[in-house]
């Protein structure tokens, strides 16, 4: 897969009833594809190398398995903005084998992005007793119900290894559908959402970056719709940084309307992730959350998903006024992620090597300077 590949059909607005009725976004691995992943895992285990040192040749999945991953990624860029790829044999894999297999898959899909203050590239979505709505709190280490949000990458991937005793339902909304509803109900909010909104990095910025950033909820790219939403971090910026402009009454009303629409059963599609499911979401045209859950007592049986943030070669161009946050807005470029404070030389070498393999543009990073471009 490379950046010269033809972009798939455009994303389109959909409602929950559409996703429930049409299942082209659901794909299932066949025996040959599964065998390709298992063979590659066995090969990579023998190498016994750190994840960041592995290359695609170190995880030789074969043509059938590679095609399955490429179809799934392409599906996220098309009509639905999401794909559920089912059938990974996680019950036969230990936790570390699952982690290695998932990382190996990523080497055939895109370039992983760092996700947090520790600059980690693969995160365990598992309750460790953290608190969600607190200063610098992150929901993936709690059992709380999460606000609707987008992650900081082209595609977020969640590989389900274990499910909760109860709860933990995944919820996905078409941002296109919600935006169209807002434009119908309150056309004055269309311009409001395209104006400046300020977010806290929640402590996950590079030491050279200021701790907040500007990113309109709906961007100014004329040909490709893109939405970026994380109200929790907007509220945190208002609370923690006096220099951030205060939300206007219209901005608060627009956010309130989004909060009203996203959980509405007309727009919100709910799905249960089963063991061996890989959920892939396009963060520009879907919004996601999950319900609260109750977990098992046995640690190995606790709800556990592995999360990757990916830049992918077939991704759409981003709005020019999102450059402060995403760094590079060119189609198919390496972009996004939260840099954190522990980006290592090992990661930098991986990033350059993987970008070259994927034929993806990689710009030299520098902290954003100047005033945010908001129009």
C-alpha cells in the first residue's frame, strides 16, 4: 500500500439504522488469512527484537493476510469511515503474543503515532483504577463511560483481547450526519464550529510545545469534510489556562447541541466488540465513545483492548487551519499523535523507516509558532 494508491469512495453521512441494516463495514478473516498472521507471529517471536526495531519483512504475513488488512483500512476511508475485522485468534495467543501480532499488523497498515505523556505507541485499554474527569485524566485506563470524541490520528485501531463482565459497549457516530443535522436545525452554528476552539494537551505535549492548542471543530479544507471534537479537553483548557480565549455563548450552545445529538439513537450506533475483533475508525468522519463497564476479578480476564493510532497512506488531506495540531495536512502524510516527553531515537528511526516503506511524506517536526490560522 502506498500514497499513490487511488483513494476509495468518499465518506458519506449515515444513521444508526443504516449501519444496523448494511454490513459492508464488517469483514471476517478466512482460514488462509488467519494462517498468514499466525505464521508471521511465529517468525517474529524467533527474532526476539524490540517492537520499534521490527520491519514489515520481520512480520511476513503473506499476500492474503496483507490484502485483508488493506481492505479493512480502505473501508475506513470510504462510505462508513469504519471497519470491524473479525476473527483474530487471540484466545490462542498470550498477551505478549497478541501485542507482537498487533504491532506486526501495523507495519503493513501505516505509521504508528505516539499517544500519551510517556510517548507510548501501543496502549493497553484496561481499567487500572485511574480517574477519567480529572486534570490530565485519560479515559482508556478507567472503567468509566467516555464522552464522545475523536483521537489524534487518521485511524484508531482497537484489537479486543478480553471483554468485560458487563458493559463496555462501543458507540460510533457519523460526524457528517451530525453536522448535517446541525446545519439543518441551526445553520448559524456552521460558522461557529469553523471558528477557533482551544484544547488542553492534558500534559501530553512535547516539552517544546505550549500546553494548549487551537483547532476548529470543523476545518476549512474545501473539498474534504473533517471534524475534530473533544469537549473534555476544551473545558480543561478553559479551566487551566487564563490566556486561552473564553468560550462564547454561541460556542457553548453549539457544543451543547452536539452533546444532545451524538447519543441520540438515531445517530449513535452501538456495537459489542468480541474477542478477536479489530475495530478501525476514521477519526475525521466518525466520533466514538463507550459505555461504563464492570470487570472480572481475575486480572487476565479483565476487559483488555490494545490501541494503535495510525497515520495511513490513503488518508484525506486535512484542513489548513488544523496544521497547528496535526503538523502536516497533506493527503497521506505522517501526522497526528501526541508527542509526549519521551520520544526516543529508536522511535525516530522507526518513523523514518516506516514512512519510507509506506511511501508517505514525513516532514521534519518543529513546534508551531505564530497565531493559529482559523479561517
